[in-house]
C-alpha cells in the first residue's frame, strides 16, 4: 500500500548565536531529507513567556513527506541536537540555538505524551501565526475548523513582531 504524502508546517526559532545562520543550517538539514515547498519571511520577535537576553528570529516552513509523524519528530529533534540544542526537563522555556516544532501534519490530530498535532500552543503565538499566515493563509485547523487568519485575529499575544531584513530562499 502506497503511503500518502502529507503537507506539514513547521515553526523554527533561534535566539542564541548567529540566529540567521542557525535558521539556514536547520532548513538545509531539513531539505536534505524532506521536500521544502515554502519558506516564510523571517520575523524578529521578543521572547514569549520567558526571560532572555536576545530576541528570537522565527519563520515557518511547508514541507511534504510520507514519513510517519514519529520519524519526522525524531529527525527534527536530531537536527536540533546536532546544532547544539540542549533539552532541559523543565516547565519553563529557555533560550535555544534552534527550536523546530511541527505545527500541522496534514489534517491529523494527535494527542500523545510525545506529540500534539496541531501544536497545542501555536494559536497563542504570533511568532508562529504571522509567518504561517504568509505561506498558508487558507490553512484550516482540523480541531476547530478555523483558518490561520481567523486564529490570528483572535490571538491575544501582545508581542510586536518586526520583519527581518534578510530572507532564506530554497
């Protein structure tokens, strides 16, 4: 039986080291195993629900894959680790070289101890919603049947994002 190819949306962020270069390296690593179809602009955003010395650079990617969610998650975590991400068992957020989150995986809804798709926190985060809106304005959240645009309009995140002067191209 042939596996179905899924459209997957990822959110990437970095606030340690050369943030732009970190995003480029992560995208290059992702592109070595997955088909990257779209890259949003880069946005500078203040730390969200955490104290940090520097702002984040954030963007969203659209990829296509036939890989099961567990394999994709493992691959993305391996990229994070290879780039120097250190996971600390804590309920608080911390600065990081790279963070890669799966926001949507097709229309799947997954609630497990290791993975929640759609990502549970994305509706509260402008640093995900604004770049996601740029590359997928008509995307519908399968949990609530709302578009990314509708979710952004209802987002209470007070953060002010600014456009970053550089972009990353395929």
